[in-house]
C-alpha cells in the first residue's frame, strides 16, 4: 500500500509535534508520551516515504509580498527529517523512562517542532522565524530545571538572541542585494539563489556560527548542556548545532576553504578541551563542537572536492545525531542513577550497569570511528576529502587540514577512553546503582542499533542511499579498504597510548587551562553591571541638575533682587508693566523662533 504524496505533503510534521506537546500536558503521563512518540515517529516515516517522490515546494504562500514556503522537500531536508524524527522518538522514550517532568517533554517537543520547521523551510524568511523560535523554546527547556540552569539559560539566550539578530541582518542584506536580479517576490526563496548573497557572507557566517559553536563563540555550549534535566540534555545535544550545520550548508552550498579550515580547528579545539573535563556532560558538549567541525570541513571542501565532501559532511551530521544522543543518554543514566556529576567519583560501574556500559561502548566506538560503526564511514569520507587537497595549491600549506582532522580524531579517542575509564573502570566500585530503566534502555537501543546498522560492511550502503548525491558518491566510496582500516587502527593505538601517557599531565592541566568563558562571562557580567550603573547614575545626575536649574529659575523669578544680591550685584531692578510685557514677548518670540529652526 502506498500513501499518496499529496496527502503526505499536506501535513507539516511540526504542526503535529506541536499538538503533541499540548497532549503531553493535557493527558496522563503515559498517554501523553505515547502521543508524543507517535508524532515524532510520523515525522520519521513521512520523510522516509517522501524519499521515493514528492520533492518540491509545498504549502507555499505570500507574506508581506514575498513568496514563502513552509514545507520545502528536497534531498537535504528529507535527510534531516529522517534522523530528527527517528532520534526524537528515541528521546521521548528516554524522557519517559527518566521520569522527566511533563513540562520537560512538552518544552522539548515544542523545541523539536521548531527544529523540524527550520529544516523544512524553503526560504530565508520562514527559516529565520523558526530559527528564532528554536532559540526561545530551547531556552525554556533549559530554564525549566531551575537552579544553576537558570543563569546558564540567560547566557544561552543572550548568545542565541545575538546570533539570530546577526542572521536576520544577513537575510535583510541578502534581500536588498537580490533586488533587480530576480523577481521581487522571490528574493528570499532558496530555489531562486545559490546560498546567501556574497554581501551578507560575514553576517551569515557569524550568525549561524554562534549556533555551530565556532571557536570563541562556543562557550554557551559546555556552559548550558550539563545544567538541565538529563532527558533535556539529550534533546539539546543534537538539534541546535546540527540544524546550524545544515543551515550553514544552505547559506554556503559551494563551500569555501575558510569554512573547511575553521572546521578543522574546531575539531582540534573541541577535542583538546574535552580532554580536560571531569563533568561527563561538559566533556560531551565540547565534542559537539569538535564533531560539528568535521561537518563544516566537509561542506567547506565542496569548492575543491565536490559532492563527495558534501556527502561526507551530511553523513557525519546524520551519524552524529545518533551517536551523540546515545552518549548523552548513557551518561545521563549514570547521573540519573548515582546523582554524581564528577567522573572521578565514579568507577567500577560496568559490573552493576552492564546495559549502560554496552551502549556507551557503541556510542564511543561510533564517535571515535571504529570500523563496524557509523562514525567510521562518515568521518573517513571527510578525512579522505581533506586528503584530496594535495592536488591544489593552498595558501595554508599542503596537508594542514588533513592533519587537523587526524589530531581531532586522536583527541576524540583519548577523550572517550578517559570517560569510559573513569566512569566504568577507575578505582573500586563504591557505588551500586541500578541499571537503566526499561524505557531508557529502549531509547538507547534504538540509537545504538542505528549506529551499528549504518556502519557494518554489509549495511553501510543504506546510509549512502539516504545521502545527497548518492549516484555520484557511491562508486567512489570504499570505507573498508586496507588503508582505511590501517588508519583507524593507528588512531586507536595513538589514543590509548596518548591517554595513559598523558593522564597525569592532563589532570594537572585541567586546573590551569581555562577556556574563554573564564574571561568572557565575568567580563560580560561586569560590563553589563557597569553599563547599568553608568546609565542610571548619568540619569540621576541629569535629573539632579534639571531639578537644581528649575529651582534656581523659580527662586530667581519669585525674587530677582535677592538672586542678584546673592550673585554679588547690588542694583535696583525697576520696570513698568509695558516694558515687562515687551521683554516677555521678545523672549517668547526668540524661543519660538529657535524651536522652529530646530
């Protein structure tokens, strides 16, 4: 039985997810979460079914004289719809099993709805609206937890509000620059242009880059994601940054070496700071930055390598949604069961939490690109694309990008050896928590199963089939070649040796190597407080001066002789009624003339 395409494209999936958020609040907890899982599963199924046809602009209308598209279906948005719908379903099951308050699930679903609406937007006006809504809903999801999450949520809101404003400015510049080159109503449509206009490049890169976690614009990431409920962290960890990477491709589909090298440095920077962390969710948050770096490197290499690099970037985005959420789920179970958020206070948990340990191994093997897991396929594609740069004369030198991505890979191995060692093996088992709940296990197994399914030698072709440019890329893809397997083994050995050789220096450095937030957050705080103090004190000074001037004028007017006497003038003031009227008339005339001139 086939579902008519017209029926599928007449139902925006994000509308159903938004209604499911209301159902979570209105219905009993079990029923509400069941409705939520069905709504997110529909998003997944709809994207899969539309993959066989139905691409195009749907639900198109006009807003303020401009064409807008609320449901744009193409190979890129469908890819995002598949993975977002699938993962959101697993995350809803996990939230139910983690006893997350219904408000957490409701806010999370509104956040997912705005994410889905962003990825299906067919124009810049629709995209910027839902982009901003995504920032608002994710902030509410953070705030819901209270405590330390409130202040982190304010900082999060400031970052994303700033980024959204800059991106809005880029959209405005894009629209103005496009006038005359295409019909006025179509200037914001993706189908009318190739990415963002060149005049808006810097604004778009910064506005989107804040959500991507660009170096020095990333401090919101490790600051926010460890704070809320563990179930909220699962949703937050995958949607904002990956949607930003997707939007970055929409803005710069032809890539650029600036983007590729920025991605390479992000891979190293994120992996390095992850190595210094002892809060497990903070460690994972830094690896979001590192993994987005690989995606941006793939998109940036489109200029020189073409479709293969773009496909590698999107494959890594797809895979990252799966294994990053899985890692946050596994770590979340540990935090949920133990109440401990410092990995040095854990240890030996593999004996009492075998299910959590096994799914952690799947997630760790996937993010570190171990053969047989999905990260091995996509990370290998991006690194292969970087290796192709030796055919071009680049200002930054031959092979630099490849080395950055390799160093990021070694750092990733070291990080997850560290995380697994401290949580599951380090020291004696002083904690004896229960393992994951049944619904936590169900959510984790969905994500873990996908990580394995899209990575084995027999089934990775299904991953390639979901990707853009499948026909062009498939003949060039040989992930299980001897060279790839050798490279992976070398990275694994380097990671093991590197961690245990540098374990003590890394511990020493962890307390002495602050990130930019150590300077940025206090500076912003004191600058903000100083600005408020300056404005209020300036207003108070102006107010005092005005009152004093008014008082002096009133005293002078009521007794001019006394005023002149206080000023040191001993003169007699006499004026008749006619002279006084003339003086007042002239004064009023001069004042009126001055007012008219202004």
